[in-house]
């Protein structure tokens, strides 16, 4: 269908240009993934004079091989690709992908790591790397995205109050929100080493920072029966308590006003009546629970064999009172109609402190990229396209809030240790340091904007046109230098509590160490943020 359309389109374009004495049209068609590759194959076999570009975002065979717990990257040159595709009953699809790869005039992949994979599995090295971009919305003031973080974080706080009712033994002002999200590919997405690292982080926090709590959210869609009754009950109890407190608060305000109008300052006993105390005590009694808070918000089908729950059981992360790492497995994608969270995914990301994506197979990685443009630090790996791209263009990624775990050149145990170390390092940051890091992370959004990365797509299409039309000259193209995409190491360091002194010998009573407060111009200048 696509091939027929393009052939007809070219014929009509030739006819139109001939009738109006215009230059012969030069057409380029860009195909993404093996499903669209059928159109490219048909176009080339019909010998239609159209330049073609084929982009693979992930090789079909590579995804299947990684899902099978193989030592993928160390054995790429050893796989018998036809045999492996046949074993997995994807040989016909693999052949389509490989044919499209070889028949296209220009072949591209979204990252260097996927290009290395395609070179061995599809037997062609990519001509150009075309990284994935995002439509970045820039704020007019530096503090705007910090304010959005504060608003979204308060909504997550509301969920945490309901989910952990009766066991709110931790201070929300000293609580950090980490999350992982994506397709439910337990090994490929790195959920296995994330949970193992959380267990180690739990032990480190107990020893070093017992007053700090980490709530780890795992957002993976899987089959569920319904919401967890205990989780729903918790939110209902918290809502009842909030409504009761609001009513009592209004009553106290009215009594205080009436008493002051009469020239009398009321005593505490006059303001808070016995009926009010009874109502509050009823709500607090309803908040008591004998069981620990659930680790999941839903009833999962075949939960005993669920890989995430199995890993949580193995690591003994059951949200006990003594645990400094609390687990919340949400087996559905977030939407604003969700009765538990009531926020969509974008708002949830803005409210978190750190995104953790220790993927083993991730051709690009939109999730850490989305965190970056929202100013949220993230952990990625050198096996993800995003991690490789950031490592190439940023002198010191960690100082910009991009932590890159090595999953390629060191063993699994060392990777787990490195990941838990990164999370502990982030947990040690104070509020001011996290604000500085979020500001730096948000500055990287220009690097991921389509207005920056679109140049690679233009280069690929121009190269394809020149392959079909040797006399073609791209008159409007002035390719940007790759050096313009590089970020040097920041001039300023995130200050430590000792080096970040107050301007007066003692802290001012008017000062604020609130994480969500807006930085003034003097502070922005101090941090080297323009």
C-alpha cells in the first residue's frame, strides 16, 4: 500500500513538474522499524526512483535474545542469527528487518550501542546515528519547574499518607521519592538489580542516615484483578481524617472570632470541645492497623510467580517499621483518573526526586530523557542509548544529575554495588544541593530538543538523496558542529553543608532551607546559572 502510494505520488509529481516546467522532483521516504520496512522492500523491488532511509529503534532479534537472560553484548559476534531467529519463531520478521536494512540507501539507528548490535545481528553498520529527541517546553523563569516539582510532590505526599496510614513513622520532609517505569521487561529494564540495590541501600540508610526514608515506586503494567482493598481503605481513612480536621478547624475559628468580638481571649479548652476531641480520636482509632503497608496497590494475577514481587520477597523489603526503603509496586500506567494517585505520569515524574533506569537492553531510553527535560536527575547505564549519548556529550554527567552505571565492562555484582552507591550518594545530598542539581539537569534539555537533534535526520535524508541523485546539493543545509552539543564540567560544585555558610554568623530566623523555595538572583549567580 505504502509503496503503491509513493510510486503514484512520484508519477504525479513528475507530471506536475513537467507541465509547469519545474525542476524534476527529488523524493526521500523515511521508514521506521521492521513493520514499515515492508513498504521499503516493495519500493526497491519495483525500482521506483525514490531515496530511502531505514531507521531501527531496536533490533527484533536483540530484544528477544536479551529477554532470554543471555550474555548478549559479550557474545554478539558469536550468535548464529538465522538459527536464533528460527528458535524464537520470528525468522520471517527478522528477514523483513534485515532486508529493509540492506535495501535502504541510508541505514540509521538511534544510538551507538544499537548500531553495534545491528552491525552483528543485521550485518550492516549504520551510516548515521539519529538520536531520539523531545519537544522541549522551556520556562521563562528558572524557578518555574522547581515550583511544579513542589506542587507535584505534595500530591505524591498525599498518596504516601494514605498508603502508609498507621505506619507513618517517617518524616515526609526527609523522604525521597525514587521510581522506575516502563514496559514490564523485568531483566531488560533492570528491575532485578534495582530491587537488589534497594535492599543494600536500605541497610546503608539504617546505618548512616536512619532519619532519611526512600519510597521506591515501580510502575510496570501487568495483569491485575482489582485495587488492593487495604490501599483503598487507607486513602478513605486519610480523607475522613482530613475532612474531620477541616470541620474542627472551622469550628475553632468561629469560636475564636465570636469570643474575640466580645473582648475575651478564649482558653484552649473553650476552643477544642469534647465533641471535637471524640471525632478526632475516632478517626485516629480507624487509622490503626496490625498489618504492614502493602507493597503493591493492586491484586496481581498469579502474584506468587510475579518477578517483581518475587524479588521483593527475596530481598525482604516488606515496608516494616525498621525499613528505611519503602516499596510501592503500581502495576498500571498512571493517569489523572487514577483513584489512588490522581495525577498523570508527567506530573508524577516532576514530583519525584530521582528516576532509576538501570536497563540491560535499552536502545535509546525515553524515560531518563523525559526526566532530564523536567529537571529530575536520573540513573541510567552505558548499555542504553541515552547513557552513551550523555557520556559522549557531557564532560562530567554526574555533576549534571546523570548517573551512569557500568553494565558492560564490569560484573553484575559490581554493577549492583555501583547502583546502590549512586542512590546512597544522592540520599546524602541536602535540599540545597538537590535544588542545584535539578537546575543543572534542566539545562541539559536543549541537548535533547528536536531543534538540536533534528539535524541528524536531515543529514540522513540528504545522504539518501545524494545516493539516488548524485548531482543533488543541499543548498539550505549548514550542518551544526558537534562541538556545540558538548557540555563542559560545571564551574560550581554542589555546596556541602560546611561550605555553604550563611552570610551572618548565625542562621537568620527569616531564612529558609525549604527544598521548594524559589532561588533569588544572587543564588542563581552563585550557582553559575544564567
